[in-house]
C-alpha cells in the first residue's frame, strides 16, 4: 500500500563525489584496516588503485569497482558491530568535507519541502551513519551485504543499488506515493544516469567523462565546482 506524504516532490542525490568530496566506501575500508579488522595490505592496495586513477592509468569507474572488490574480498567473517564502529569513527571526522553547490541545493530544496533521497553504492552502514550525523535526508540507500544469524558478514552482496539506481528510485517513489514531477537528480558518474533520465531537473555535477558525454547528448545541466568556484557548462 502506498504511503502518503505532505509534499510529493522528490530530489535524488548520489553521495560520493556529489555531496561528499571523497568516497565513503574508501574511508570505511581504510578505517577497518587501521582497526586491524582488515589486513594492513588492504591500505597498500587502496593507495595503489587510488594512484592509478590520479595518474590516469585507470578511470574513476575502475577505481570505484576496485573499492567494491576489495571490500567484498575482506568483509566475510567480519561482524556488523565492527563495521558500525569504523563508520562511527570515520563520519564525524570527514562529514563536513562537502561541495558548496550540493550543500546550497540541498538547503534550498529542503526549504521548499522536497523529499530528499540519497542512493549510494557505499555500504549501508556508513551511508546510514553519514545520514544520521550530517545529511538528515528522508531516506538513504546503500549496498547491503548478507549476514548470518550472529551478525557476521558472509561476503555476499544482497543489494547493490549502484547496479540500477533508477530501479531503486522507481520502486521507492511508488511505495511512498511520491511524484517525479518537478523532481531533481544530482550525480557524477554513469551509474547515476539511470535516475537522472527519470527526473525533471537532471544535474551532472563534476561528471566523469562517460556521464559528461551522456549529459551533452541528453541536454542535461552540467555543473562544475573547482575549489570555491561553481560554474555551469551545460543546459540551465
């Protein structure tokens, strides 16, 4: 049964590279290694894949997929409590490292009564922590990894919204009686394209090459933030 809300308008955001200047998944893995939950070798591997992206020997999508792979390889046998503890340490330290454009847009949309939703590929534990500590969105989605009856991760992914964020959005809108009329969407990579195609006001924010090409073709608004300067190169 659909649930009624006072305002049916919705705005959808990616988090990593869109609101948060860094990557929640990366920071969570790094902290789990510092806490000795993951082996020390994980930090070296993280540095390696990050360097490949910075030095243009790999794409951002390669970097993102490598982070997902590293996490999946090491999460088996780890308890939910350990992951929650790492997330609780990471988020307060990094929470304010956000983009000015996204902060301003969120503030404006919240004042107008929009229902705010975030769909992230990062693990749900750190996404929820980030939302509770900083975002305060109406709902957030993140990747969910299977656990046994004792709260120990098996290593299998149960739900990965980054595979089809548009599908997650469509289901959520239907279940909560929301509307995509006058909706906003903000993302930075091609994994966000599926929901950007669904909204009234799609924004490609600091897009990677693949999303930039899609935005040019679709006529989407393209916003760039460099240091403390925000400017547009696409449709307004």
